[in-house]
């Protein structure tokens, strides 16, 4: 699934957008079903604001200023309320979500971001493995150089490998892409919300979903 | 970046929404300003040279229509009854203003005669409430010249809107 | 900066921001510039005539011709943001209907240019005191003052008005309690328009004087021919095509 279009490598926005576009495509190919609720709410909010503006425009065009004066003030107020709601939804609730979906191995929600002028693709991933209702949150990041060639072509394979290796649910659905070493090495951080009670559960689930627990990283302590 | 074909319908709808929101926010800001100043056209561009040297063609004027007791010496914008051309001139006379409606006579600084000839037939004075759409309170030079160009060359307007539309829909920044 | 287009956009955006901020600073700075305007206005002569005051008047009506003396010092109104000062003298007289505010009519105006304003034919040319030879006629350079007094100082004696005044009712003779009042409109290079301040406003002192004594419009003069010629400014009979069109095409 290589893209055939070339993008400007120096444009961070282009890099991010291309990567964002590839993500749903990949997950779709793994038979994840995308949940569009967030997008739908955003479209409804946005378009209702636009419809109000359009209605006022039409009314003003047809009947002139004097006739539409009593409607203009409430319409303006309603528009800006809806617009603020839209912006709030976009900034705080959606917060950069690129994909939200459900598959055989669990639910996953991915929000991507980049820091200004730094070409590192960062993702906040919230996932719930199938059969449990324990939501995990991890933050993964990788430089964009992993899956873009220097002339600006997107190569899907390393991207898929990265996602599958980092996110257990995706890895469970696509074990062929789970690899130890993906191209150049990089830092990955993970913070698991493991408390004292469910630490054992978390570890068991991770094992079951196929994440490679690194061995030999330290001496095993007998419990 | 320019691939329209591999966009899904929802994505396309979101792109169009962005463009529509830009346009509607601009329109609603204009309408909000109209409501605040109580004037159908709160910002006007000077179209003629009849107020030189104070205003040149292309200057941008900010209007306020809530001061109904217009004084002599203020600069008002009015529409001649039956015509749609706004005229920016200075008030040189006023009569009434209590129970009888306020009547004004205007004259351009650069005109030899006052505006009696420009008013509708049998109209010797403007009525503040009906004819005047606002009084000038602020001024920025030159900025409005673009709108004069747009109105004199209408194809420019279509071209500009078309280019802007294309750019917003196809780019995603 | 990955393409020329983005660079151009960034430069243009920055330019706009800077220009806008500079304009805002200039506009606000005028309010901290101190002003102390003062003027004395006196009536010199007033006549009421019955006739057709304008070429387009279709009926005879009474009109008044008011000559005045004025001594004004408005030099402090000029600052770096002043493009011009539109000075006007208006006659204020009570209305025939009780309870209505006074009627007002401008009888004379002058456009005083700011220092950096380019020359315009409408700029006020101060009449020269008797005995001074007029300078050789040439277009004055921008900002140059052709007046014998500094910018903003006017001394006028027995000045003829620019406009005759008529009343809506058509009757002006024998009306009492009329007054002459000075006013101005400062036109900035950028920012808010300002008119006469009769109250103190921060650094701006109120106008001192500026009102004449109360007078009455006399009865229509005896049969002797009166001189009611007005001062003509240099404005053209300019009603621009597409902008405004005169209804009648005489003159």
C-alpha cells in the first residue's frame, strides 16, 4: 500500500497528514471497524452553525436589512455558541483523534500529534483488549524518517510494523508485523496504568495479546 | 496532498466544512458588527473624491449609527431614496430633532454646492432616521482599495473566491 | 518554509501584523498630545434678503448673509497624526416650534492642512493683512504654509461667509437669540475622528471662547442694493460619475 504521491519532506503538516491518512487504511485492512461517532458529532455541530449562517444570509439577501434586523442578533448569538461548541469539541474532546475503532482483538483509539518543527510522530493510544474492560493508555512516538523515504514517498511496511509492535491489540490482530527491530532503533516510552491490584492481570493480558515481554533485562526476582 | 480521489466521504465533508466555516464566520462577524453599530453597513469604502482632501478613494470608514442626534460638522453616509449608492458627505445644516424628525443637509468638502441636487425629487433635506445609515467615527487609509478593484473588475471577485475555495479544500493546514 | 508559497504567506502575515500594530499605536498616541484651543468670534454684520439664494432654488425665500470677525489659535490641535483640521463656523438660532432644539447652519468653513499633507486646492488660504504683497503665484510645496501666521492661527476681520443661510420655514427676518459658534473636525492619518470638545478630555483642554454674543436677524433691508456676495472656495462643481449625479444639468 505505498502511496504514489510525493510530498514535501520538509513540511511537517504534510508528513503528519499523510501518516494520519495511512493509519485508518491499515487498521481497516486488519478488519477493524471504524467508529465514526466523534466525526459525526463534529460534522453535525459544524454544519448546523453553517446552516444558521446560510439562512441568515438568504433572508438578508431576500428581504434586506430592516426586515431581518430582529432575527440577526439571535442568529449571530446562536452561531457563535455553536461555533464555540464546535471548537471545544474539536480541541478538547477529539483532541487530535485520528482513528477510533473496534476489532476482534479489542477497541482502540489513536490520537496523533506533533511538536512544532520536530518531525516525530507522537500517538496517544487508548486501548481495551477484547474480553476485559480495562482501558490502557500508552504514549508512543517515532521519528517520521522511519516510514518516509528521503524524496518524500510514504512506505507502509515500517509504519505497520511500528504500530503492531507498540500497540498490543494491533499486534494481536497482525502478528506478522510484530518485530523487534524496525529499521533504525528509537526510544519508546510506555506508561501502563498498573496499580497494585491489577498488576498481575495487566501482565497476563499483555502476554496473551502477544507483546513480547523483554527477557534478560534484569534479574528475575522471585516473588 | 492533492489527491481528492483517495479521500473518504466523511473526510471530504470535513474539508468542505472547514471552508464553509471560514466563510460563515466572516459573514457572522460582519452581521454582529452590524447589530452592534445598528447600521446595515458598518464599514464602507469611499468611492468618490467628493470629500477630498479628507477622504480619498479607497479609504475605509467605520460607521456608528446609534448617535441619532447628529451634529453639524459630522460626516454621515446616506443612500439617496431609490438608489443604492452610499454617499459620504458632511452635515452642514440641521433642523428639528425634538418631536419633529431631525432633518439634515449635507455637502461634500470638495463640491461647490450642497447636496440638494442629489436628493430625490421634492426632497430638500435628509431625514436622519430613514436616509442615513451611519456617522463616521474612525478611518483607515487605502485599505479598501481592493474592494474598489473588485467591483470595477467583477471577474477578479470570482477568480479570488475560486482560488481561495480550491486552496482551503485541497490543503489541510 | 518548505515552499515559496509558504514563505510569501508568512512574510505577508508578518507585514500585516506589524502595520496594524503601528497604526494602532499612532491612533492611540494622539490622545496623550495636549491641546489648548482658544478663539474669539464676533458678529460683524448681518443682513436678511428676500430672493433666490441658490441657482437651483425654485421659490423666493428669505436668506441671511452674516459677516464675522474671528481670532483663533488652534495650533495645538495639530500633531503627527493630523491630516487636516476642518474648521467651520455655524449660526445657531432657535426653532419656530417650541420644544425643538435650535437649528444650526454652517456659514463658513476652512480646511487647514497638517504638516505632512500634500497640497490640495481646497486648502484654506489665509487672507493677507492689508499692505502685504502677495507672493509670486506658485504651487506651494507639501506642508508649506502660505499664511502669514503659524499653522492653526487665524485672524479674520469682516470676513464674508461662504454660504447664505436659509431656514426650512423660509422665514429668517426678525428672529432673535441667534449666535455664532466655532467648531472643528480633526481628520487623522489613521484612527478616530474627533470633533470640538467643549469639555476637558484628559490632556485636551476644552475650547476657550468660540461663541459670539447673541444677536438678532434684522428685518429685510430697505430698497438699497446690498452686497451679498459670498466667499467662494476652490471646490469644483464636482459630482463624480458613478458616485453622485446631479439631477439637473444646469451649470
